[in-house]
């Protein structure tokens, strides 16, 4: 991987800048190496905890409505509250460690505790049921799961709110697309490892696998946090004064936040585009394991399908990141949304057996992965750099209510249709087309603001 980056940085005498940070090519290689090591731990957490949690909830045989509520709606609700608070505090924070690293250092052990607690949930649930024998075993298990799931999601969401800001602050802007291509590649390698070799063992070793994953994440990601250095930032604008020296009250801050983020139709359209684009992949992602079970696919075959997705995506990742730098991530995202709409039409019609679902799942995974790789730097390229985390949190706030509703509504819909999961593809198709239409409006405004070569984020 470092050799790939070094070929891109052929002139070793050139200096690369990110804010007050200045890098030679070797220094930039070291930065990328540390960030990609952190990404390996981060992605191993992301690629494993969700599927294992879904498997555990499936073993409890809860309804699709409750399944969607716990796995998607509840994290979205937490994100709606946590993301803007953490993002704004991070933008304004100043310390000798920087403005992003302190938040990541604090949240890493909390996430580790949540993961270890989830790993031990079957044991805790059994112990708690002995104390409350009159309660249903499923109810006790769901409550125990919910406690640790809350801890884990709290730390994950808070970390996610500032991680993109860290990349925005320390990576030279002209290389951000290629970095995200490498970032995506590492994530896909994690996914291949987990789905090809590990997920089939989850039914027998759920506690051991999740426990070791939590420990690995906590140690490695904390180590990386201590190694990556941020630059100097200008002092934040005063928050305790406004107009004639009046103290800014809480509601004044809220109004200022909404005025800055949502008063311009352009940023509102960007937020809606990002929301609908992220939503279009969610129906299949959330219910893929129950879908596989409904067509008779076992976990080993499911894992191999996902591993194949990650292998194909890995082969494309750096190339897509390079194309995003060359043509702009907005253009790339629009192409991928159209491709995904076509693939999900096919899946919605034909994915009714194990073999056809295998094909549809691979198409879904590859095209959604192409979108995420191509659009990974979209926020950094469209939002104001000095308040990136704030505007990114605004986009997350717009997406949160829709994410809260989509999974339980989709689950209730599937329950009423007798567990016919292929409709998840058709819903995804409709959302992809809607995202493309909004992206056309964003693109028109983007060109008016200077386009790929002279874009200036309005503020």
C-alpha cells in the first residue's frame, strides 16, 4: 500500500500542505500509514459488530419491526442528539493535542467497553434471568443487549462525528480522494477477512470473536490517536458575545447553527442528497441476513458473497478514489446512483432463490461500495473547510429522522407481507432515483459556484 502512495508522490522534494501542517513525501507516507492502521482497527469494528449483533438478534427471533428499531432507528436517534453537539464542540476545541484527537481518545475505551459488553450479553442475560425468573428470556436478553448497544453506539457516533474532521484537517486537499480510496481499500480487506473466515464461526464462538475484536480495536485505535499530530488552528469565534456584548443563550446558539447550515438552499439540497443516497442502500443492508435466511442461504455462503463483494470493491477502490480526484466526487456519485438503481430493479424482480439472491447481493454490495468510495470526500469538497464538522453534523441531522423511520417501517411492511424481503431492493431503487434527481440540482448549483476547478463554498 505505501508503494502505491509513493508512486502518486513521485516528486519527493514537493511540499504538501494541510492548514499549518507541511509534509514532505516521506512524512506524508508516515501519516497515511498511521491513519490506515487506525482505519484497519476502525473497520474491523464496523465490519464485525453490526453483523454479529444482527445475528444475535435473529437468534432471539424478534419481529422485523423490533429488529429494525434496535439495529437502525435507535442509533439514528442517538446520532440526531450527539452528532451536532460533538461536532460543534470539536470545531471550537483547542488543546495541545488538537481539536479532534482528544474526543477520539476519550471515546475509544468507551466503545471497547460496549463491544466487550455485547460479547458477554448471552452470559449476562442468563445470569439476569436467574435473578428475574418471571420475566421472558427474550425480554431479558433484549434489555441486556440494549444497554451495551447504547454504550457502543454512543461512542461510535461521537467518534464518527469528528473522524472526518480529523482527515479534513491533516490531509492535503488535493490528495483527499486518493486517501479515501486507500481508506476504503483497508476497510474492504477487513470485510473480506471477517466475512470469508470468521462470520461462519459466529454461531459457535460469538462471545470470543466479539470480545477479541473489542480488545483489538481499543488498543490499536488508541495507539494511533497518540501518534497522529494535528496542526495549529486560529482561535474560534467568540461564543459568549453577540451584537452589543449580550451573552449568547442556548437558543441563540441553536438559531445560529440552523441559520448557518440551513438558510442556503444549496446546503439544504446537499444534505437531502446525502440523506437519500445513504438511505437507498439501507433496506438491503439492514435485512440482508434475514433475507439470506428466508431463501435458504447459510451463513458460510452469505459470508462468501460479502467477501466477494469486498474483493471486487478492493480492486476498484484506489482507482475510484483517483477518479474522484480527477473528475470530482459529485459526478462519480451521480453515475453510481444510476447504476445502483438498475441493479436493484433486477434484484427486486429475480432475487427469490439462494443463487439469485447471491448475485443480487453482490451487485448491491459492489455498486453501493463504489458509491461510498467515490463520494467519501464529497463533504470535504462541498462544505466550508473551517466549519466542516458543523456542516457534516447538519447533514447527519437531516438523515437521522429518515434513518429512524426507514428500518422499523420497512420491517413492519415485510412482516405484513409474510417476510417477502425482495421488496427491499425495490425500495432501494426508488430512493436511488430520488437521490439522483436531487444530485442534479446540487450539480447545477455547484457549477454556478465555480465547478471542479474554481469552487468556493458559499458562507
